[in-house]
């Protein structure tokens, strides 16, 4: 058979720690590689055609020294279909979600990824959801929210939770889980459109942090029993100062530092002593073994019933990955960014 | 009966947030008050003669707005003897340890303090330890180390613990508890004499942070599984950068900020996410109900057997409190500072 193009998004150059990544410079779309889909040796593994790829804020953190290898494809979360298999784990036609190289085709030896990185999961999709949802609320971001909330929140009805970047896939699921548990939800995001979305999810106090200071809102609406942090820096300080005794802080991201050398200072950390606060660093796959089955039994069903809502921004074409990463780092997207790479 | 002097150490003025407290200005020794020991109404309570008072680093934190009331005596931890009692809780001659005003005599209504502040405890001292030990390793600092270690360390044999201010009463007990549990102990303090003491306690790697950088030692001796933090700022950053996955950080103090507005920045907090680190704010009395009995059964006995060691700096006279506070904030003391106020 004639070789088929296997286009890739390569990590070309480490960006300045204090700068945004540049599409075409930091990452490069490359079409030089080909693959013989029928004859490429699988050595007992399987061949996956990439259908969808996720763009997530943490990817900026892999763009520093010791992260993505230079000259190699980016990797992250994707969804694909198995087009050939020599493995007993999967069969042709199966949909798999998990760690993929950002290229059109991947050869995988096993569903199992190296610890503590994500495995691949065969997605049955009994609820017939759009496949892209398995990269959002029913995928890694959803697991992040669900596992973290279950493991660390110790949520009690009537408590106050503050959620930063509440319009993203993680934050928006946290908001909805918190409302289901009977909490008062205070949440912020960076545009009026995002504020409207958070209100539609049931957020009690939704605000635009670009026009209203978190510290002022929390002084009025707190004290905060749970802070779900995606920002770090000033936001974390505001939450610390306005926390209740025995508050729980779930640290899930620190976007304020991602494009400025990861050194956004936190100044109010001394608050945790006298208030007996605990701060949990949340790395989603640490708790995969504990909550994965429960997650897949719960969340896709709730989404299919309309009891849990999401927003998504679907972009078309593998070549769009670099621009999508930049847009997301700047907070200019509305909802979960998913790249449509190919149809089945 | 003629009135007896009831000398006090008053909190006179809030010091500048960026300055050390000044003896004679921040705090003032005052001898104007008297008390009629035989006739002062007790209203069902009891009268305590102060024998010993503790000077502890946290006291600087009470010297800001909303802390110690201006013009009123300091309060903190002390040990006294009951000289009159109308309470069924204590009898004349009992020794009590816990929250006292920094004055020669205290009238108390109950052993129970307002939550979450320390209660008074009747000390039997079956081991016949020096009473001052009940303000050190067998008192609040000892409880801080013991409760915090039991509740939060999840210590496993062979792990690495880093202890800052390892020559103080909390740090030195943490070192000894860690050695008893089979850990490798890395600890620092600010003088060669303190380094010698830490080595005598069995510390595997003891260093003077004024001549050796924590980040360099930890890069070599780590990664750190448990960091017991009394400093914050750079020390916490060094521990975060050199932590293992699933490390535990027990935040027990942040002296680096106490005399500089509590705003010493922490820059490496983003480390906690990818490493699944948890940071526990340790307020000792939060866990009093859980470990108090066990503590009094364990620690005084181990001290009396010489299995747990301590150093102490005993100063004479209530009028020395202000200077002792300053000395301690500057780290110029050697061991637990206790003020001898009176003999029985």
C-alpha cells in the first residue's frame, strides 16, 4: 500500500519562561512523515487513528527544560479509533482515550501507560455522547474535578466553595458537583460570557475577575471553606486570607505563573497554621485506581441526562494545535478546547 | 491582709510590621497593680501563682492588629501553683500548666479555656521532671511536635525528613521522633552550637543555614519525603523543589515573615500539583482531644529515662519577658526559653 501522511505537531523550541508559546516557533506542524498503515509492524500492539486531541493548560508546563523532548511530537490526551490490532486488549473499531502523541497515527504497545502517566481506556460510550466529551467533562478534566472533589473536599452542605477559572471544564464540573452537594458556590472567570455560563450552572456568586477583585468578593461572601485553585498567586492569597478554620484548598493549577517562570509569589501562606488549613496538590492520576470506575458509571450518564452541562470549543485540523494552546493560555477560549483531527 | 504586688508584662504598642518588637516600648513591665491574695473574690474559680512563663515564636504574631489587646497583659503558656481554690477541678498546691496572663497572679474560672485556645492541665509530674520541662518538650512545643508528627507525617522507615529550626523545642523533638521511627533526618539551625546539639540528637545531616544553603543540602541529601517547616519563604521553596512525589509538608511556623509583615513570598508552590504534595497547617490544639492522654503517658517518661533530650535557657524575672521575646525572634537563644517568675 502507498504510504499515508502522518502529520505531527512537533515541539521545536523551549519558549522563554516569561513568554507565551509561539505557534510556528515553539511548536511546528510537520507533514514530512509517512506511515504504511497496512504493513507497519505492530509487534503485538495496535494502531490508532487520531480523531480528537485535547488542548489543556498544563501543556505549557511541559514546555520547559526536562519537559517535551525537542524535535519530537507533543503528547497529551486524545481520542482515537483502533484501525489494526495484534493485542488482546483491543479490537479494530474500538475507541480509545488517553495519552497520545499529537500526530495522525499512533502505534501503542498496551493500554497501560508508564506510571504515573495516563493509561488508555476503551470507551464504550453507551450513552452515545459526542466523542469530544470524553476529552472534557467525561475525560481527564472531568476526572480531575471528580476525583479531587471526592478525595479532598470533605464538602458539607451549606459550606462555601470558591472556584477559580469556573468556566473551564474542571471548574465548571466542580461548580456542579458542589451545587449537587448543597454548597454555596462563589466562582470567577475572565469574561462576561463566562460569568453567564457559570450563573447558568447554578453558581450563587459569579464574577469577572478582570473587573472585580477576588479579595473583595470573598471578604463579603466568605469565609471560604473550600478553595479550588487553578490560578495561584493573588487568587490563592485572597482565598487564604478569607478562609475559615479547617478550610481545604485543592491546588489543581497555577496558571498565573505558567507564562511568567512559575514564580508568582504567594504571600499569605502563614494563614494555614492558625486556621489549620490543608492544601492538597491534585495530580489526577494519583487517584485513578480509586475513582475511575465510579466516574465512568456516574458522569457520562449525568451528562446524557442533561443534569451536568458543559461548553466546548471545537477547532478543526491538527495544524491548529499551536494556536489553540496560545489562545487557552491567554484565557481567550470559551469552554473546553478540542481539536478535530479526522473523521473515523 | 496587705495587698501584694501583681506585676505584669503589658502589651503597650503594635510594633511596625517590618520591625522587631522593642522591649520597653512594644511591651512594658508594670508593677502598679496589686492583689489581695486572701480576699480577692474567686467566684467559684481558683487563684494561681505564676512560677514559670514560656516565650514562644508565635507570640510575635499576636503583636499585630487584632492580636493582644493594647494596655493589657500578654498571654501565653505558663505554669503555676494553685494557692486558693473554690473549684472542684483543682485544689491548693496543684500545679497547672496552660494559658496564663503574663502577670504574677491569675484568677481562673475553670481549667477549660475558650476553644480553640489551650486549656489548663493539672500536672502530676510523677517523673519528678524540672517543672520548666512542662513548658518545653512536655508542654505546648512538645505537643506541637508530637501531635503533628502523629497526625500528618505518615512517616515510613527509611524516608527522608527535613526539619528547619531543628535545635528549638519543637524541631528537636521532631528530630528525635523521626529517628525513633527510622527515618533519615536532615536538619538545620543558625549556629554551630545548635548544629552540635542536633548532631547529638542523632541528626544524620545537620547544617548551619547561615553558612550553607538549604537548597544545596537538599539537592544532595533529598528528595525530601517530609518537611517540617518553621521558616517559610526560601526554606519552603527549597523543600518544595527537592520533594519526592506524595511528600508531606507540615507547616508549623513561618518565622521568616514574622518581623517583615508576614509576606515572605513562596514561589515554588506549583510543585505540589505534579508531585501530589499535601501541606498541612499545624495548629496544635486542633488535635488535643486525639493525642493529649497518649502524649502525657509517653513523653515525660521518655524524658525522665533520658531517651529524649532537650536544651533550655532559663531566664530569671518577669521583667525579662520583653528581652527574651526579642532574643528568640532573632534566633539568638539556645534551646527553649523559659522565664522563672517565682518560687513556690
